[in-house]
């Protein structure tokens, strides 16, 4: 934050070579590069298997926890230390370059405010990192007691939240045998998905035992439906159903609430389905149950695909039996890639996820009330403004008008334009400041004065 538009040779004369060396950007880059090279050599194990280079992780969970416990308590305070040293150096520079007490004071206050904001951001964002290991959660790091209350206060506004990648990747199945390129196990895909099944009122009236699968807008369901979700788009409901598939229904009361609202024919819940007859009111749901499946893609019959147990292979876009190994050339592979397949997914049944439920079930109502969920349909979106106070009424009507007219993109476009204007102003300001400081005299003022005269 502080290194833009500076003349390092001038700062060394002002703040001293030792302080300039400690806060040098090049030294920080060299240290980071050296650390990354050491980490790559220590964490990864490179080997050649059958003429193919392979990379394996040399660390296990215990090694990773030990490394985190030994480095993180010192790394975060080091950030505060070097940020403070950089701020002190730039305060010295501000006093040496600025003319007059007013400019010196303003420059010092500006750097102190940047230091405070930077330390607050780093301190608040580092609190969730202490949960990486049990030892670190108990011991914390030096100074974490100062930021813990601030983080708890900011957490309720969702200004800071803990986030991390999965330690164990979901959707990976188990199979015996040798993997591709010398890997220990075959790379079997087993993405868990909840499939909701329904019986309609006409089915129950005729004592039919037929269950119909309900399709959602984005999540995998029908094995012949091509994937609709494209990153980075993450539909909230379909995305949360993927996480619910990793556990049990009693740990996900929101899913039972969704089923209960579907049984009550609540419009907001019905509109989440990709079922035209149900949305239009031509069919009404009477009973719902759910099952758990694991999904995988169908594959082109390459040597790699045929080495994976349980895969469904395609030839000319159609499912074929997996019998003997068939070599597929590069040209043939591209031809198979360009064909529209008849079947995109393959799935296997795992277990029943939730039992069959009906509307106005007493046990379901008690379960939802104990979890803090409402047992009735929520207010419709077009009626929500009538329940607000006068202060929020005008804003509510404005958002309703934007939604109804399909102009939701308008505020987004205005925000993007404002953000681009702000970035342009910041970059132009830094460019002018840096150019003048670099091309000017010892005090960094000559070029700016000449430029003003020319203008």
C-alpha cells in the first residue's frame, strides 16, 4: 500500500539504510520466492513412473498441522511488524518532502490511518485461521486477544467470515486397483445428490404407488439432462442441497422446511422447481420422500476412462457396453467430444434420505418449530412492501419496480461504473505522483512544477 510513487534512493538518506533494507519490496519478493521454492521441494515428491512424471504429497495431516502450529503464530505478528516499519519510514519521507507543517501533518495522519486500517483487516481476517488446528485454537497468536472481540462484533454483519477449501475433497469414490499414471487408486467420481420424489393428489386418489422425480433448475437430477450450472454461478438452493447430501436430514432442517412448503403448495417454494405442470397449478403434490444417489459423468472410451471401475462409456453419443479395451486416436477422440450424448450422467443408489411426508404432519411441525423455522408459507414477494414501515417503503417499492420491469441490471451497471471510475481516479493519482517523484529533483518537486507551467 505504501510503496507506490517513491524514490528509494532518497528514502535511504532520510530513514537510514537499515530501515530501508528491512522494508524493501525487493527483499520481500525474494523472501517470498525462496519460501515458495522451499515449500514446493519439501511438500511435493516428484517421481517418474513408467516414463511419466508424477507429483505426490510428501506431507501427511500431522506434518501439515505441525507446520501451521510452528509458523502461523509468528507469521501474523510479523505482518504487523513490517507494516509498522513501512509506515514509520514513510512518515519520515513525508516530513522530508512536504513543505509546511500542514502538509507534513496531513501526510503523517494519512499513513497512520492506512496502517490502522491494514492492521485491523489483517487482524480480523486472521482470527478464523486459528481454527486450522486444535493446538492453534487453544494457544492463538500474540495479539489475537485484541482482535477477537472486534471479530465477534463484525461477524454479525458478515464483514468477516471464515472460509477454506475442503481438507478432504467431496465427490471422490472408492475403488480397488491401480490408478492412472501410477496413482495409488483409480479416480472414481461419486458426487452425492439428493433426489426428491413426489406423489400427486391424483396418484393418491387412485391408490397408485408411482413416485415422480422432481427436477430443479440447476442441480443434477435427470441423467439425460445436460449440466446447467456454470462456474462461478452458484445457485443458493441447489448448492446447499449438495452440502445436505453430505449429512443427514435431521442436521439440515432447512431442507425439511422446503419439503413442508412444497407440500403446502407455497408459491415461493414451488417456483424453485423446474416442473411446468406443478408451477402452473395443473398438478399438486400430496407426498414427498427423498433418496441419496452418487453421480458421475458418462465418458468417452479412452484408455484412461476404461481403466476406471464402474464408468459408463459412450460411442457416437450412445451408451455402449464396457467389454474390451479400445484404443481411441486423437482425431477420433475429438470427434467423440463434438457429439451430443444421449446420456450425460450415470448414478448409483446409496440409501433412503428422508421418509415419506405429507402436508400438516404434526411431527414435522414440531421439528421445524424447535429448529426456529416457520411452519406457514412466507409472504409473497409482491406483497412484502405492505409489512414495512414508512422508512423502508420507498426503497421497497423501488426494488419492486426494478424487479418487475426486468431492469435489475441497472443498479449493478451503476455500481460497476462507479467502481471503475474510482479505480481510474486512484491509478491516475498514483501515476502522476510516482512520475513526479521519480523525474523530479531530490525533493521530488521539480517535474511537477514544470508540468504545471507547461499546462
